[in-house]
C-alpha cells in the first residue's frame, strides 16, 4: 500500500467494509494494510442473530484487534442500526457518532440529506469520500463521484460532505436488461466505445423514457446491430447522470472507480464537458477508516 | 354510438383492433357499431399458423363480412407483417398501403419515424390518431397523446401524423413496481391526488434517476408514508413525460384516454402548463378504421 498523506498512524485495528452482498476485511497497522480478505458474506448471507459469531470469527482470523465497520452492516437490515448524520458531515462528526453493538466493535453511521425539499441517504460511501480528502487524493473542495448500483455524487466543502445526490443509474441498467422489452436487445458487452458514446450524445437531446423506447424502434427498423444496444443504453443512463451533475464547462470530477466503470464515467464526463480525475477508491477507504479510528473518542 | 362527422358511411364490414394481449372486434354499418366483442385473444394467444382459423371463426360470428384489422396482428410476431409507412403519414397513405394476408382481409400498416437522428414506431395507434381528426374530435393541427405502456405523443399537421414520440412511461412504472428496490414501497393505489401531484412537481427539479432514488431515501428517513410512493413515482414518470412534450404555456393536448389515465394525464398536463382535452378513443378508432375502409382501393 502507498503511504497515506495526512492520515495519522494509529494502533492496529480491523476495518470491515460490509455491504449487502460482499464483505472486505483489513488488518491495518500504522495506516497500512497488512492483511486482507474478501468474500461474499454480505449482510444478506448472515442468518438472524448471526452477527456476533461472524464478527468473533473474523476477529479470531485477524488477531483479535478492535473492529471498525462501515456499510450496510449498520443499516436496519444489518447487525445494528447506526443511524445517519446530516450533511454537512465532517469526518470528526462521523467519528463522534459511532455505534457500538458490543465492546471493541464500532460501526460508522450513514450520512443523509434531510431538508424540506430533498431526502437522500448513503451508508458506506462516506468513508471513501472523507478518506479521499483526508489522504490528499482529492481536494477539500471537490465534486466526487462513486459509480455503482446507486451512484453517489458528493459535493465536498472544506473536507466535509456538504451535499450529495444518489442516482439509481446502475440499478436502472440492470432492471432494463433483465426485465424491459428492450432487454432482449441488450445482449452485447458494454465498454467506452462508439455505441456508448452515441448514447451519451443522444441523452442530451431526448428525455430518458423516449430515448429508451428509441432502442426498440431502432431495432425494429434495423438501424442498430443487436450487439450495440447495451452500450448505447449504458451511455444514455450514465450520460444523463453526468449531464445532470456537470453544470459548468471544465468541471473537475474526482472519480472513485476503477476498471470498466472508470472508463465509462471518464468518457461520459468528458463528453458532458467535464474533466475526470480517477482516484484510488481502495486507498480512500483505508485512509478514511484509519482517520475515523484515530478520531474516535 | 354518436354519429361521426366527416366520415363517409360505407358498406358493412368487420373492424378488429388486435393487440398483443387483447382483441376487440366490431361490426360497423353506416359508420356505426352494431355489434362488438372483446376478449383476451391477443396475438400471443394465437398458436403458430392459427390466424386463418381464428379470423374465419370471427367472420362467422360477425356475418361473414370483409375484415379490416389494425394493431400487432400486423407485426412480425402477428399474422402478417404489414410494414410501416413513414411520417408524415396521411390517412390516404395508410389506406393505400394495406396488407392483404388473404382475400377479404386487410391489415393497416404501422407508422414510423426513420430519420438519420431519430427512430420511432407505432402500430395500431395510427387508426385512433387519424380517426380523431377525421371525426372532428381533434383539430387537423394538434398535439395528441395516447397514454399507455408505450405512450405516444403525435404532432398532427393538416390531419396527417407529421411526427411522433414514444415514451416507455407505463412500462417503466410496471418495471419499477415489480423489480426495483423502490418497488416494495410502491404498494398504494395511484390516482390524481396529492402524492401524484407532488411527483409531477418534483420531476421539474431533478433528473429522473436521482428523483427515483429519492423515494427510497424518503422511506428510510420516514418522510413519506408507504402508501403514497406509488402515486409519487407515477407523478415523476408521467410528469416528466408531459414536461418533455409541453414546450409552450397553454399548449393544448388532445388526450385519447379515459378513466384513471385520463385523470392522471389531465392533472400532469395542467401542472406542466398545458391544457388537456379528453377525446373519445373508442369513437376515434371506429371513425379511423371506417375512413380507412372507405379509402381502400
């Protein structure tokens, strides 16, 4: 692991990023990962009442250290509801609001937007966002993007999560592919290729529900090869997501992603007039959870 | 049935509106419906090779008259592919392009938009659109809307279908309710009530994918009663659909709908700054198919 600027080193501990379908655990010493494992033991795989035993087994494998957990393990479907703290959320406020389901175990709270006009929630993403800034991987004032099933766009101000918006971009793609009339056309692979770019361009001209039906019409009229529809639909969705958030030319977006999602979002952000900077989301998580651990009372 | 202005009367015939899941047949004499039946014998219920026998049985029940059919029976999944004619499509052009799978049976072609930048298709809706104008139920220059699974918005010019846009509004609602994370919140009934109107208002401020995730966030934060989410989501989708099409204040929309869909679209069109005029879609179909029959070579 790289050394993490701006993150105080601390006593060894176990960090767990515990999501709905996956779990990743780290033994962190002096801000560095010295042991890690990843499995599909997401919270939905843990039987009722099974969390204490699961965590005890994890601690046994990782040297019996204190545990700091983030993600859906802290939801009302997880082990213990860690609640939400409202934006603007600093890393200090997160560290001050940890939940403690048992001795030696702390769970990071989620972050919410709760105003008369808008509601939004995140759980797990806050560690990466705050960690990216804490580690100097993103500036203290920045627009951060975390692509995924429920894509997060966070406005960071002075290192805090000042505001954020979630878009169901990834979930919508999966829904359309699995269940929509146009799903049968979405057989091809998706990449940041010509079909994807065509979708990103097209979403500027048409509302989404009409553009999506256009996929069916293009197929019926023989205007698009079947293998190209998946990339086009991905471009429509991701392009719309980026266009809604990039409101000024040259807007820099720090992208917490790698692989395919980093390629797709980089392409879409560029076409939408922005500028993407890819940030190491893994390093951001480690930095964030270490910083939170150091700040815990 | 009301008498239909502008429609020449004609010799008796059988009209069939034959869709994917339903079928409606009419015996029409002097432009009036004298016998009708409706069943769930949509094209997907007809076994391979079964159309000639189905149509023979129908003709036997309706007095052995000539048959004029519209809808998905003329698609490549139906009896006989009747093709598409391109916009701008007059009722004369439709009548000149009828397909004839067997003697005494004619199928109305679909209508398409096929330009370098846009593709769209309809099949069945063209009879109502052209019939509404032929019967004087809508002006020759008008914006017509046919709500449904794949909602059609047609720009009529001089009585022809000059251009149209399809939005997958109804399909999207069904997809979200059945398969999305927010589907579990969409248990309530939908009507043109406060929740629906709230959705129509909200869709002006947020892009759809973010607004939809907001339903989940509002639920998690206890900001919306579970029974209200279905109406709100319907408002987001129908509101977005109407706002995309109503580009000037006071825009009149002739709405080929009745019941709940007429109430929902009337409310959304009004909030979006337009003015809805409900048109009898059943009378429009009868007028359109009668006029097409009269014009057939």
